[in-house]
C-alpha cells in the first residue's frame, strides 16, 4: 500500500495526515517517532524500528506483520 500525504496538521488529537485520496489519519503521541539526533548518527536498526512503529500506528497493523512483509 502506498499513500501520499498531501497535508500535515498538528491538532489537539495528534498529528493529522491528509492523504491524496482524501482520507485522514491521526497519529497520537508521535513525538517518539521523531529522531532526536541526526539520521547519519543513528544505527540502521534503530531507524528501521522507528519507522516500523510509525507504519504500525498509521496502518493499524501489528509490528510483527510489518516486519514479516519487509524485504
């Protein structure tokens, strides 16, 4: 599944992502997805885990399911 985000808003309910198809997704407590340091200083596993959690939150799929579908 590929979805392109056309608009991002910071709301009282969390980060609101508006997709190009018109659907909206709200991500609560998104601060733990943001990197606290430059990406070049992060190891690959940490960066991968951050984005697995983000995709899991957005798609409502389990992290195990996402990991099983990764190349």
